[in-house]
């Protein structure tokens, strides 16, 4: 009796073999593994350490008069956050302009008062003016007309690092989809690998679907590493369902893989695909809310900002991790619809325009 060949028991579909080939190729490139999995972790660590403050930051104040410095130092010593520095008018003006101090106080030209010099467009400068003035007025005997009390809160998800992690995750998904798919396609085109593949009994769609499948496989460890590191290092925890977050991540990976495929479908040089990738990514780096909220942009820009594929991805991840939102809320469904539209259009156009050589 003849023994069945080992190949007869393994899947024979071209998508399976092409996907496994792409996975093995990726794992044999240590630099690709580093940029995909460990560079985002280093970004979370660096920015988390920089902005994960456990105490209120000091208020830096420059005094442009030695006698005034002595007088104000006596009045403000009760508040340890306020740090006074004696400086010349030139030094203090330069320090205020370059952001190295928050407030400048100089002696008034008339009377015994003084003048606050601050930048109204810098929140920390406005806050310093308010804190210093309140401390001075209380030191002089002012009493509030209405009795109030303070109650501080530090609820989970309120830190900058909690806000940052979904943005870094979205940025990693975008970079992995664009560079991991688009760059790989152009490299294969340059090395004439695509020319050899076209001679095989393989459909164009099989090749493109294998790239998408391998990207989805690569994305899951990236999500686990980033979220796991953020949880272990900074205590970042998702308020919503991790399954919902995984669905959004996979949809985002599918979307940006399709966009990467579209960008690379006709590019025939590293220089061309690099320029196209940067052209696609730069607007999303700036406007999609990786490091700060998209609400900071004017209302007139919001329709453009919200339609960028990275914006709904990051917004959906933040809604799940910070607010505990589900997938079937109206705002979430709109974000998912935008991502799905980008995915379908990019893949359909890439399939039509794709060139093997």
C-alpha cells in the first residue's frame, strides 16, 4: 500500500501558501520586527515618562526687580508650586518668549503695584498668572465672597498616557499597513519576484488577499505588545471590551493594507513609493489626533479631518478604551462605516490597477 504524500494533507489554496511565505519573509527581517513591534513601545515609554506626572508641575515666575522679588517671595512662599527667579528684563523677556518661564512680573511705572507679563496663547502662562495673582491677593487679606471647597479627582483614563496609547496604536496600524504592504510589493517588483509569480497559475486577487491576510496576522501581536506594555508600565487599562477593540484594529489593518496596496500598485522604485507613502501619511500624522485631540482644529476643517481613515480608527479605539463604548453605538457605527468604505474602495481600485512589472 502506498503512503499518501505529506503534501496531500496540507492546504493547497494559493492564498494559504502566499500568506505563509510572506509571514516567513517578515520574521527573517529583524529590522522589520523591531519597527513593527518594539519602536511603538519605545514611543509609549518615552512619551509616557514625559507626561505621566504624579504631581502638579511647578509654576516658573521671573521677577524683574530685586526689591520686588524680596517682597513677592515673602507673599508667595506659602505656595511651594510657585518658583521665583530674579532676572533682568532682557533675560526674562527671552525666557518668556522661548517658553522657559511661565510669567514675568515687573514693577509698575506708577504707584506701588506691579505688572503681569504673560502669553495669553499659552495655557500654562495664563494659569501661572491666575495662580500667582490669587496667592498674592489672599496674602494681602482678600476673602472670597462665596465659600467654596476643592475636591481633586484622578479617574482612570484621565492621564495623557491613557489618551496617547490608542493614538500610538493607530499610528502603528497605519505604518504597518502602508509600509508592510506597499513597500513589500515594490520590493518584489524591483527584484522581479512579481514577474515570476505572474507566470504561475495564480489569480491577482490571490496575491493581494495573501498580503492582507499576512498583515492581519502581524497586527495581533503588535496590539498585544503595545497594550500589554502600557498596562504593565503605566497602568493603562481598557474601559471597554477588548473584543470590540480587536475588531476595530483588524478593520483598521485591513483598511491601511488596502491603501498601501493602492499606493504601490504601479510604483516601480523605492523613491517613488517612499514619496507616495509620506504624501499619504503626513496629513494623518498632523490632523488625525495621534498626539492631541482633533477638536483643536477649526470647525471648517472638521469634515476633512474626520474623513481621513486614521481619524475614525483612533477615535473608535479611544471611545472603547477611555469611555467603554461598544461597537453598535451610532458614533462607532459611523467610524466603522468610514473605515469599511476606505477598505473596499482602495482594495477594488488596487485590484484593477495592479501592475506586475
